C-alpha cells in the first residue's frame, strides 16, 4: 500500500493519469494495464488545467475495479462544502482511501473560461474536513455513520530558487500537524533544486514526492522555460534535447534520470506526469528499473 511505503521510508513510484474527455475509458484502462505491478499507485487528476473531463471519483473507481491502487485528486475549485463532503464519503464507502487535495487552477486556464470558481473551502479548510471525517464527524459537527480512513497528500510549492527554501520546512511541519501525511511538488528538472530542498527540510525528506514531467519535445521545453515562472528549466536540458535526433526518446531518458536523482536523495517517491502520453509510461518505467 502507498501509505505503508511512505510511512516505512520505501520509495513509491506514482503515475498521474488524466481521465478522458468523454465516456470511452478504454485508452486510459489500456495504458494503465501496461504498467500494472510496476507503479505503486495511479493518481487520477481532477480536471487538470481547468479542462472538463470525467471526474476523478469516476476514474478512480474504474481503475480500482481493475485492481489498481489509486489516489483520488480532490479539488476545492469546483464544489461547495456539501458536495465535497458527499464525494469524500462516496470515495470512502467505495474503498478509495488515498487522496490528493488541491486548490485547482483558475477556470480561465481551461476550455470553459466562463466557469465560476466555487472555492467555498481553501486547502486548509478541505484538510479540516478530512480530519473531522476521520474522527467520525462532518464539518458541521454531526456524527457520521461510519468514518473513512483517508491517507492524504497536499501540493508543495518549492519555488525555483535553491537559495530561498528556509520557509519550506516550517510550512510542512504546520500542515503535517493539520493532518497532511505526504506532499507532491510541481515538476522538478534541476538536481540542484532537489539538493537544496533536501538540505532545507532534512528529516522531512521522506514525506515529499517530487513530480517528474515528461518533456515531449524541444518546443515543450522551450515553452516551459519562457512562459512558466513557477518551473525552472535548466538550459543544458534544452540543449540536450535540441541535439538529440530522437527528441521524444531523449525526454524519456531525462524523466528516468530525474527519478533516479530523486530516489538517490532519499525522497519518499516520484510522480510521473505525461500530460496525455500515458502510452509512453512503460518506456520510462523500464528505464527506471
């Protein structure tokens, strides 16, 4: 189980899946079947980048029925506190116990820019809901008929400056005390950032799972470098992809090398994110092993 691995300090390999935009789940299930037994859990996203898709609850249940351990993403953006609590109870009653709580990207990022964000609860408020449910109560204090046992992760923003991480350990300690049990970072491409993070958080390193984003092309690497301030793209990676005759394969090599760098530094695991290229996950996993 994912919870046991992180609690015992074993390295956990996760893979993030976006559910389909529609009811045909065959591609998702086929891609998952090709890595069955090779990853510890599949993280099912909840409308990443505010793009409308099949819900994380639905995708998680479908994958769980096929024998996968799943992590259901729960997003503050789209539902009020009644709906969030109802979905959490539904997940718990169906045996979905791993959660990843997220605030959610602004709606104008996605394909329905006219959407109104709900954000009835922030991340701390949603974490409070989970803690109360573990203790057999809802957010209003009413007793539940049976309480779920959730293992809960939260996102961890580590920034891009390896010299400005003094605040991260205190932030993690605060959220661990509030009920979080592990953290997933944004994609990391620079080993120096991993070194700085490890030094900053010390004994909390096993509770952190850095994300590893597959670079599909030179254009993708350049776009991240020029347009996404929250991620640092090392210039040597761009040069490396540019020089490679097979740029997609070079991205796969970089992803596998990044996982090795994460594992060597004692982090709790790594999460592979392919942004629609789940079919390439077996190639990354084979290189890791």
